[in-house]
C-alpha cells in the first residue's frame, strides 16, 4: 500500500479517502485526493463517489458539485450511488427543488432510481411537513415498479403520527402489511406514542400486544408512553405490571447469546 510512506495505487488512495470520509474528516480526504492527482494517480468513479458522498454528509454540497463536474471532465458517468448522495446532500441543506431537479436529471441520464433515492426524498419531504407530496412520491415509486421498503413507510407513518393523523397512519400500516413488509420497532413505537398522546391508551396497549405477538420485542420507548398514561389515569397496578415487564425485557436483552 505504501512505500516509504507514499501511497502508490488508486485502490490504496480510495481506501484512505474512504476512511477519512467515514470519519467525516473531509479536509484530510480532500488532501489525499489532491496528493493523488499531484502524483499522477488517476481517480476512478469510486474515488469521486466516496468524496461526493462524504461532502454531502457534512452538508458541503458546493464541493460535491465541483467534484461532480470533475467526474464528468474525467469521462465518467454518475451512477445511482453518486446521484443519491447529491440528492441526500441537497435535502440536508433543505434545497428540495434542487434535489428533485437532480432526481429528474438522474432519469435523463438513464440511471434508474431505486428505493434509496426515493426514500431520501420521502424522508426529507416528511421532515419539512409536506406529507401530501411524500405520499404522491410513494405512489409514483409503486407505479415505477419499485417496491417500497420499511424505511419508505416508516417516514410517512412517523410523520402522520406526529400530526395526530392516526387513522391515516393505520391505513399505511395495512398497505405495508399487504406488500409483505414487517413493521419494526420504529413503526410500532410511533403508533404507541401517538395513541397515548391522543388519550387512546387502550389502542396503545393493543399495539404493544400486537408488537409482542409479531416477534418484535418492545423496548423502553414502547413501554414508557403507556406506563405514563396509565399512571396519569390512576391505573397504578397495570402501570406497575408494565414496569416489571419492561425491566424483565431489558434484563433478557442484556444477556449475550451463547
């Protein structure tokens, strides 16, 4: 990999740049990239993708765009990973119009969007409160023949629950089950929290039971809203039973598998 401290191959440089990027040390990653170019080691699409993704993760979208131009200048075509990174970076700095523009550009380049690219936009739309547009995007995703995953549904379910639109969230849960997707802790906990906040404690308790029955172990965030609601209503014995159940579950989860 190194001779006298000098990195000599593109794969070695890529590994170093990737390590720095994953550690969000983009100054060092950029330094290694500059060193690579100075020594006449030609970057690959992987090199550019690592750097673009790293800069986008730390919200340095301008630098990512400069690298995208360099990528083109070196004769490379961006792939789904490159485009998804830039879409994510634009969403992180709340440039949603540009993010959708990049999504359209990706299609024009003949790169087919995948679930990851759609999920980035769905999650970001939910984050800014535009659930209606996120729902349209989910339908567009299905129409394009791309199967939504748990992340697609969770982003919408969490947003609808935060907006106290529990019935709408339940419809999405049914849609999720229809396409053979298994809800996870985030899904169940969103319903439990929202139900308790809406004073629908019995529904929250039912969701706890469904969660256990489906093989998804409730955690601290599953039990706490129900315990607090039961305590507030004066159902101290039932609250105490759930506290014990939570403690037993925590104890069991702390025992390593043999």
